[in-house]
C-alpha cells in the first residue's frame, strides 16, 4: 500500500504551526484596525504633530475639512453609539450563556450516564466492536472522554461566537469614521475586522481539536477506534451551542428589526436607523448577536462535525487499523493548509488591490471566493500527494474499499467547487445586480402581495442548482471513497472557512457602520458609502448562508454514515415500516421547527411594535428630534423574548433523537435523520434566498442607481413601502429559520452518532414490548 511522504513528526509540526500562524495573522489585523482612533483630536504620535508631515499633511487636512473629519462631536457621538451597541450585545450574550451553561452541564451528565450504561458502567476492557480479536478500552472511558470533548466543543463554540461579536462591535464605528476618507478605507477596515474573526475561529477550532486528540491518545494508546469515537463529542458540543446562538440571536435581531421597520419606515416614514426610532439600538445589537455570534458558532460546528465524521470513519479504515498517524489526520492537514491559503487570499483584498469606487466592492468580495478556491485546489493536490499513501482502504458498511490518493483528492475538490457554485448561484438570486431581484423589485409596483408571490417563487427556484451541486458531489465522493469521501467533501467546502467567515462578518459590520452614520447625523455622502458597503454585505451574507447550508447537507450525510456504521446497521431499507415512518416524521421536523422560530419572531416583534408605537405616541418631541427615545426598554424586550423563545425549538432538536432512539430504535432513527436532511436543506435554501432577495429588492429601490430603480422610488413611495413589507416578512426567514435549519440537520445526526452505542444496546423499547 505504501507510506505517506510527510512524516508523523512533520504532521505534528505542520498542524499547530499553521494554527498559530492563523492566530498571529488575526491579531495583526486587529492591530491594524485599532489604529483608527475613536477619540477626537489628533494622535500626538502622528507625523503631523512632530514635524515629519510635509506635502501629504496639507492634502490630508483638506480632505478632513471637506468631509467634516474635524467635527469632534461626530466622533464622540460615534463612540457613544458604539459603546451602547457593544454593551447591549455583551449583556445579551452573557444572559444567553447562563441559560446555555445550565443545559451544557445537564447534557454532559446525560452523555456520561447513557454511554457509561452501555456496558453496565464496567471498567473492564472489551473486545473491539469492529475487530473482535483486539481488546479496546471500556465503554465507561468512552463515556468520560466523550463528555470531556463535548464540553470542550461547547466552550470553543461559545468563545468563537463571543470573540466574533466583540470584534464586530469594536470595528463598526471605526468603519463609519473611515468612510469619511472614502469607500476604500471603510471597506478595508470592515474586511480586516471580519478577517480577525475568520482566522481566530478557524485556527482555534483546529488547535483545540488537535491538542484534544493528542491528549486523549495518551490514554487510548493503540485503540484509535475508541479514541475517535470519544472525539465525536467535540462536534456535538460545537453544534448544540450554535443552535441556541443561532435561534436566540436570530429571534433577538429580527424582533428588533421588524419592530423598527414597521413603525419607523412604514408608519412614521422616517429613514432606517434614524436615532428617533426607539428600536434602533436593539436592531444594531441584533446584527452582532445573530449574524456574527450565531454564524461564528454555526460554521465552527460544521467544521468540528465534518472533521469528527471523517476521523470516525478513518479510524476503522486502514489508516486507523495500521496506526498511520499522518493519513489519519488528513482532515486536519486540509484545514491547516486552508488557513495559509486564506491568509494569502485576504492580502488580495486588503493590500494588493485598492478599492477606489463603490462598484468595485462586490467584485472584490467575489474575487476572494474565486482566489481562495483556486489556491485551495492546488493546496489539496499537494496535501493529498504528501499526506496519503498511493493506495489504502476505507470502511464501507462492513467492507474495506480500496481507494487511491487521487480519488480522495477529487472528493475534497468536488466539495470545494460545489461550495463555490452554491455561492455564485446564491449571489445570482439575491444580488440586486441581476434580473431575479430586479423582477421582485418591479413587482412592488402593484403592492406587497405581488412582491411576496415573486419572492417566494424566487426562493423555491433558487434550490434547483444548489441541490444538483450537492447531489453531484455526494455521488462522486461516495463512488470514490464511500462515506469518508462525503466527509472530506464537506471539509473541502469548509476548507476556506477563514475567508468565508471574513466575508460573512463584513456584512453586519458594514450594516452597523451605516446605522451609526445615520444616528450620528453624518452627511448624506457618507451614508451612501456605508449603504454601498452594506448592500454588498447583504449579498455576501446570503453567499455565506449558502455555504453553511451546502456544507451542512454533506456533513449531515457523513455523520449519518458514521452513525449507521457505529450502530451496526447493515442496510437502511425504506420499504420497512420502521424506517418509512421515521422518514415521514423526519421530513416534518424542519416545518415544525420553522413554525416555532417564525412564531417566536412574530410574537416578539408584536411586543416591539407596540412599545415603539407607545413611545412615539407618548413621548413629547420624539418625532421632532427634541426628545430622546427609551432605547433600553426595546433592548430588554428583545433579550427577554429571545431567551424565553429559544428553549422550545432547541428542546425539539435535542430531544427528538433521544426519544426516537430510546423508544423506536436505530432503524427508525436512521429514517428520521434521512427525512430531516432531505426536507431541511430545501427549506433552508429557499428561506434564506427569499429573505435575501426581498432585502436587496428594497435596497435596489432605495439606492435608485438605475433608470428602472428610479421609476420605483424614492423612499416613501408606494412601491418602496411594498418592498419594506416584503423585507420585513423575509427577515425571520433569512436570519432565524433558514440559518437555524442547517444546525437542526447536523445536530440531530451528530447527537445520534454520539449516542449510537446506547441506542443499539438499549433502544427500541416500544418494538421490544409489542
């Protein structure tokens, strides 16, 4: 079979070094962003004040005078608003984490008790389940180490989300201030801030997983099957926290957004982010807790789960059986090279090309996706050549399938390019530069009803090409390398996670920057620049959601394969009633989950609308701008509603695999997982793209950049009001239900995988009784 070119020592150096480089690069970006000062007056260390100025000094000063850079009140106002947003976001996340912490401890105890009971809490070594001739560590050890890895994954996920939120709230006002110097400066500040989050999350996720594997190896020794079974808890921890982050943050942000838009824009005819609107601070806080903290935890969960799925299958293939350390860690080496590729790609946006005009923003972000994909393809080729033997075997439902290294290279590459295709199709359907969104905007001429019809149709249609891309990648990767091929295809899609997250975080940072510019009373020119950044950010956020959903489909299928292997199911036969009823129930779950999250947003938004109306009606001088609104009450409404409402959807997802596994057994559970995957992916894509299209149709009318758009505007016209209603309906679709669904399909699969030994031993109680 041959050995890999890269030595085990080389692997032990490469992975942590790449992770440390990623962390160092993110800190460098942080330092560069922090050079934008949030205090008025000149920096005493600047060349202008120590006589080293010269010609550029005069030019800079003229620009400052023209754009009002020397208006100290504006800078102070920006700092004050930024502080309010940061405090609101921190306060919400701490409240959320207190509730989530209780769940985390309770679920950790559940994992230990359920997995420990598989062998009756025995401390004796057992024959290995995949090879009876070998002796493996006791089930109690797997229970203990699965619990530890669950807690590690949960903490890493929470920290990833929190760091992302802190960076975003640190950078939003700085982006606003840089917008006074030009759109290029503002773009670089927003993008660098996004890169801080992207690289920190990718590098931390990799480093924690690598250290955990090495520490567990001290106990497990040669029992690699047991070691990597225990590691699956890391993915479960990451995704369970992401679920609460996504649902809680999504309810928070959309309750505030819907309340602010319906009363402010539709009823009172005031601009978006107007400081007179009582819900405006809650709306801007929501961008950070939902779109940043939620997305960070979500993509971290996908990365952790795809790594765990690949490692579990590899541990019972020739890599694990023959104890080949470098090929075994092939998934982690791909992620390591991904960090370096993303680092080079980021320099194209921040250093190699300068943005000089508004129309260059979106192409620059798209260039990031293309460059990272092309470079990563080369990187995968090199990694597959040096880290894999020329030929090896992969576990395939009881058999060992012979696979060549070039076949595994194609599996990763097909996932990577499928991600790019999904990204560009998403962009086509959600960017106002193309006809689908322009058609939705045009339908606003005849009112909100036609806008809603066109938007829904667009969302359904946008599923077609992404589903074919996912289907092709599944077929190719499974044909070449069975379930391991699908797991590494998912990793291929997520290998450029640092760039994907940088682009994704850029959107909410730009959105906040526009809000701060409006609240601080900056000039119309500056608001136009921040709006241009925000419009590009809306599209890239939709692209990010497309990536998250596509990777979730592949990850979920890979986890499903690992679950079927671990639960010792030989075939999943749809014609048996046990499996078929599972399929039906599984396909229904995304609808039930969406209903719960949508209704939660609706009821929270209802309270918000009533509060905003009350303030406009009872606070004298609020509409005239002579009195200040009570922002704190609106922040409290969003916080209380999201904490209360996130528990039922979270419980549905976490309890379903346990209830089905215990009472109906592993065959019915396999049907539930397949059903939820098939229906969940479709709903998630259509919901995200419908919401994104409605949002950008509204922005298309507001910007009035083309002759067609001018005939629909300006702000406050009937078509614009119809577009605002469409956008408001789309808010919970694209930012709450849609993004949360990809966590539903992954989380149920990884939870089933972790509890598989318990379900296989003690599950199916109802069928045993009758």
